[in-house]
C-alpha cells in the first residue's frame, strides 16, 4: 500500500508538504496542492487514521450498548441510531450485554481509554462509578443515573393509551406483563396502567418477568405458561413480542381474538404490522428516539452543557386485536 | 483523568518504568511492578489505547456491513457475530448500507486507513477495486468476489426441503418470491426449487422483488399485492417476513391455512415461532453462520492462507402452515 513518502516522491515535494496539503494546514500553493492530490489519487494513498486519531485524541466512534441486538425494538433502534450517527460523521460500535457479565464495565473502560468518544446506553449503569467517567454518556430508554441526560418515550401517555383501549373495549379482568428493573423510564407505563385499571374496578393479574431477559424463547415460554393458566381473562397488556406469545397461546386454546380476548401490545415494532389481525399496540417513535439520542450525544461532544431530558410522544396503532 | 506521569509520580519511578510495567516489556522488579500497579489502580489510570493502536498498527475492530440492521435475519446474525467476535477479543463496528449510496466504499476506505483490522461483508462488493484491498475480508451470505472466502448456508438443500414440503402436501400451483441479485449464494435455493417444481409438473408463479430492498413495509406491500392477485394458488415459498405477509393477506381474504394454502418460509428467524400457527420454514443456522464467519476472519487476521468456502447445513422447522 502506498505511503506518504511515495506520494511525496511522485509529486516531487517533501513529506511535510504532503502532510500540509492533505491536512489543509499551513500555506501551500494551489498548483502544488493539485499535484499532491493527483499523486495521492494515482497511488490510492490512504492516510493512517490511527495517527490522526492519536493527534486529535478523538476517534469519531460512538459506542452503543444494548441488552440484545436481535430483539425487534433494539434492532430497529440500532438501525435508526446508526443512520443518524452517520449523518453527523460518527461511526457506530455495538456491544450487547445480556449474555455476558461485565460487558458494560469493559465498554466503559474502552471509553476511558479513548477508544470511543462517547456512549449511548440502552442498558443500566453497572455501578456508581459509571456516573463519574467524565466522558459523554447518553441514556436512551434507561436511567443511567444522576447527571446523565435521558431520552425516552412518553410512557405515561403510553400506559394511559393501553388502559383506555382495554377499558373502552369493556375488559374486566386482564393479564399484565411487566418486568422488575432499576426504575427504568418505561416503568411509568405499568404504574399508570395499573392505576387506571384499579380506578375502573378491573382486576389485573400481574406477571413480572426477569429484568432485561429479552430473548424470544423466554417470552414465548412465560406468555404461554401464564396465558394457558388464565384463559378466563378478557384482556392482555404486554410488549409486542409477548403479545404475540399470548395471541399464539390463546388461538391454540381456541380462544377467538378479539371477540373473547383483547390484546394491546407495546413498542409498535414492524412485526406488529405483518400479521392478520395486525396487533393493536402503543407505538414508540423509534426514529424519533434515535434522533434525539444522537443529537443529545452530539451536544455533549461539542462541550455544551448536558441538555434536559427529552420525552418523545407515542401513538396508538389500531390493529385488529381489540 | 490521571495520566502516565501521575502514575510515575505516585509510584516514585520514571515514566519509562511505568510504560514497561504496564506493557509487560523489558525487565522490572516484582516489587516495582506491584508499586506501579497499585498507583495505577489508586488513580484509576487508563492507558490511551490510541497510542497503543498506532504502535501496533492494529485496532482489534472488525467492521460488519449489512444491508439492514432491523431485518430479523441480519439482526440475529449481528447478535451472534458480535458475541463471537467478543470471544476472540474483537470489537464490532457496524454499517448498514441499504439506505445510503457509497457506504460500502466509505467502509472499505476506513479499512484501508487502518480504522479496522478486517471486514465481514453481508453485502455485495461495490466495484472491482474492492477485491484488491489487500486486507482481510470475509463474505457471509453474499459473494464479494474472486479470492474472498465465503460462508453461507446450504441453500441447495434448503431449496430442496422447501420444494419437497410443498410437493408432499400435494401443491399444484405455487407463488414463489425471489429477488434478482449479483449471483448470491442463496440464489441456489430458488433454482433448485424451480427445477424440482418443474420436474413434478407444478406451475410456479414468479415474483421477483428488488435486490436488497429489505424493509418490512416493502415486503408487506409486494406480498399483499401478489397474494391478492393469485388467490387461486395452493402454495407459497418466500422468506420468513414475506411468508408472514402472504399469510396475513390470505387470512384477510378468508383463505384457510394450511387447508387451502400451504406456506413455507425461509430463514427460520425467531418470529416464525411466535405465531399460531407457527411458520413451517427452512431454518438457516444463524449461530453456525456467525461462528464460521468470525473464525474465517480470525484465520485471515493471523496471516493464514484464505480458507475454503464453508457451507453450513440447514434444517426444516415443522410448523402449522403446511
């Protein structure tokens, strides 16, 4: 591969002149610059970015930490974040945390060693020290901790929309899937849902799944187990993937949807629109979350003060399950 | 943040000694090493990895190029590849190519500039020059070109399994979704399927989608359009996502599955097991593809000769759609 010396030789100038021409630093005549650019192009010269990174102490890499890259919510969020980072000239490093211990800590250590310029975290902080990194961190759909800006959906509105959809349909006894966690922003959807159901005298059977245990097989297993145990319910509120699990278990047991059982999903991922009936669900604005998360990161990278938390509106998708 | 000078001062030694102790190079007494490690720990010292990368001319980053990070096949493949790369100590950079021109070329240029040590490509090479990079490239489920090792599923077997499932069920007229492309390895599933159908006198209506156009909305649109136009068929062969699109359109039109219409999907992603009936489909071994792809990359990074192409077995999932 051609090096800077080859370019200098071909252009008939010194190495320092090539460096100035390619970095756009210092004076250089238009004619010489043109000669150097032509030589670099002819030799397919690529500057070693590692040297540039070291001199800038910056890589333009942003790390994205997610519990699971395959889960439809996170896969879509990653797609939109990667595209958004690209618009700002940043490259995207990913790290999935749910199958290996200590990965959050290792990723944070990489940030400290300057491997990345910042981290967008869709996972919890592993410990108190993670709040003291002194480098840009943005929390999307999780609560990293004090002083770390957050971007999340309007889950209060989401919980209300789900409750109203089931209440308006006349449900009297519902199955509600949630998960315990470190006070994530989406906890609100569960508390609001429970409150509204109680206010209207609707019985709620609670199923609390493991925190951040996001694989399909697990969701299939718990939804099937609880759905078959509670075939008497007339409503379900669960994440998209869990809602499909409930729908499959109910249909298999011969229960008609939506006549006998109404189901409201949460997330609004693409799969909710691939089935018949389509899933009635609360849709998070995935491009909106990605955009706000990346913009917040860019603000921090530019040395601006930490912006206020951003709450992104949700909407109700009317499918055929209510 | 503490620097190497702070560690040297606290340990009462010179900067060079700290560097030798932390890099494990050159002689240093056990006592001094211990003192230095204690000082580094007390100060939470993190070496600047950019300097290390420059001196090694290596980053331990592997780039993964995919058409779309949200598509269930690629999202799962990414999950397994990222975990597998981690096992070997590599970090994962991602790049989705289907919405922006020239991204393949930009990613290749990053490889040339030493930003990454290698690329695992699940997309086509953008041009002939991409074959002459002189850096490690592995093609997974695509054909990058001459001299680039490939890892792909046994699509000949996959096409045969799909054909036999529909033939054994007595289908006489089927809808077959494929896409034109640059001779990707999976083209075999389509050619084998067509051949077997013709041999058995089964009529095949061909729908050729756009190459690498992978979003759900597109699949929903084309499957609905062709399914509603050909409600007379008794069989469908399509990718998982397209199979769901066909199923939804057929159910909406009142066609019973599998009594009147048999559907065989292809890929075997997690969503195929979330519905009732579950999708009968050919399953690609996603962990197996990821493992073989990463191992091939590691072989190239170790300077070994390019390994032979690897063909990963597929299997048939018996759902309730045939």
